[in-house]
C-alpha cells in the first residue's frame, strides 16, 4: 500500500471513530516494586497493574521486584535505570520514608517524580498460634520485665511496624532503644518467621496476615488504627490502654527527568486505574482505605509526612 493511501485510510478511520491515537500508542508500563514478593508493596503494585490493564489505561504491565533497605535498593535502581522513561512507575510509601530517615541511601526520593498516593492501611500485630501470649497486655508485661526477650518481627528498619513497636515501648515505660527488632526484606519473609515461631510477635499490614488469622495459624493481638477495622474483630492498641495510632500509606512515583506531559499522563492513567472494578475489589479484599492524592498536594503530603515521621522516631528513641 502506498504511503499516501495508508495515511488517507488512517484519517478516515479516525474520523469515523474506529481508531484513536491512544489505541495506536499502547502503553507498556514497567512497575518497580522495591520489595521481595509477598508483601504489601508487592500486593499493591500487582493490584495496580491489574487495574491499569483491566481499565484500559495500559496495554501491559511488567514487574521488577528489588527488595532491601526499606525500598532504598529498589529506589536506587529505579532512579539510575529509568531516567526520562514516561512508562515507568515505582511503588512506595511510609515505609520507604522511614527507611530513608534511618539509613544512608545512595539516592534521594526527590530525584524521582511524585505521581499519587493510593491507599492507607493499618498494621496488625500477631503471634504464632502456639504462643503463650494471648493478649497485647501480656506481651507488654514481658517487654517491661526483659525488653530483649521479646523478639519483634517486621519490615525493614524504619518500617511503620518498627516505629509502632518503639512507640509501644515508650508508651508503656520501656526503653525503645532496647527493643529486639528483627527486620525482614519483605512480607513473605516476615510471614515465614511468625509461622516458624522464629519471632515472638510480628507486625505488618492486615492484608498480609489476613488469611493466616482467618485459618488460625496466627493469633491477632492488636491493630494500630484508632477504631476497629470494618468487619475485623481485632482490638486496637488504644482499647488495651496503649495510646498508639499509626497508619501505613502507599503510593507511586514516576521516573526522574520526565516531562510535565509524561507526568500528567501517568497521573491520569493511575486515576483511571483506581476507579476500576479491579482496584475496588482489591481494596475491599485487603481492607485498604482509599486515600488518593495527586499533584502538588501529594508532594506536600510526602514532605510533611517525612518531617512528622522523623520527629516521631526521634521521640521514640530510634535515631
């Protein structure tokens, strides 16, 4: 077919509404998940990927898991390897901020491009089914007697469950600096540790432990929310006399050096995805609370939360 004939055919199809530019320029998203498989970021990234394709916002989504250092290793790979790539996204959230505060990352989050906050989730503390501890009060009593004897499992140093453990210790009069915290590279490792009785108590997002709680393989002692989670009969820390409330939000960033147009396109894609049935179903299944925020408001939120987390960690003796 001659080139001028081809162009006339394309113009006719476009005029008839049978073809459009977005269909021609199908988007193939590359999703960086800065954690090992099985955790909250992994679940979030893959749920968002499904929502992107199901909603038609993207043609395909590929995933790259790179765990370690509260997401700092994945962040470094993302920053150094995706400059200017308008089809790249990275899952991140409060855990990454905590890790950046406590660690010495080779790159800064400010080098990447803020796109959107997606959701918020509260942590749940669990013990093995065979644990002698039946309540958080019993764990706290042991903590006060001998802080080192209570082995707290959770995500990387600076994760929300680490901060929550330090806040609990401080609240009950124990030295936060003496808590015996064991950091894992991802939710899969943390789950294996509690199922294998390798830690005393483990904290993570409710979605990561829900099936094990339901089947009796783990015993849930407390959630870090201000009120009980909908449809979940687990007491809050506040109910048990421990005045600690802390949430765990998650979002996505774009690559460094993308244009304003590329950033806007990624934002619109993400907003279309979170309005989809696939995302709604994932949110309901995992007990995620919608917390969508984009643009300058999201940038300001990240800056403010970074400062607030640092202040909390200082107060809790973590820095």
